[in-house]
C-alpha cells in the first residue's frame, strides 16, 4: 500500500482559519447529504454526514473536525429535517468519535494511507456502534451502518484518502 506524507495541520480554536475551514467542511456536510438523500436510502447507504468531518479532522486537526462534527448534523436537521432529531445523539456520537480518531491518527502518523483511513473508519464505526447500542438499546438498529452503510464506509476510506491526498494540497 502506498503511503503519502503530506502537510497536515493542527489548527487551534484561536485561529480564524480554524473557523473558516470548519465552515467549508460544514458546507460539504450539508450539500453532500442533500445530494445523497435524492436517492432512496441514500443517507443510510452512503453515510454522507461523515465524509467532510473525516477530511477536515484528518487534514486540519481534531478541532476543525469537532466543529464540523457537531454543527453539521444540527444544521441539517434544523434546515432539512434529516437526520431526524431522534437520530441526532447517535450521529453526534459517531461524528465526534470520527473527529477525534481522525485527528489523532493524522497527528500520530503524519501521513495518509488507505490503511490509516480504514483504521479510522473501522475505529469510529465499531466504537460508535457500541455507543449507539447503549443509547438505543437495540442491537439491530445499532448495526445499521454495517448492514446498509458499507458503500458509505468505503466512500469514506477511499474518498477520504483521495480528498486528503490530492484535492487538499496546501
């Protein structure tokens, strides 16, 4: 597997760039889910609310990821009704885990690879599924991402890798 070393950042909350980058990734997390929701079961299949959280946290650090992870689901729910409010706790849990794991992985390894993206996605999904099971008390609902969302996880792994490696070169 090819590993690429690239410029990764760990922006601080006191930097204006943190909020600018978070706003850009939030926009991606608003537009992309709307596109996916035009297809039947597009949200549960493609898991679009997580892609730009992953990219933002990996490239610009956990703070950008956390801002994106928390704001995006609330904005989408308020503006478009998706995700439904009852789903917000589980989605927020997974989004926050994703931001933390992606930010940590990027900081720790200072490179991007398919294997690292796989570790991030599997890490937040497994941990988030356990948390969702505790929140909902229903194992079948908690494993929905593994039943329906494999295409979305693959998109996060390969799409996230490509976005971090090629499209965000600075």
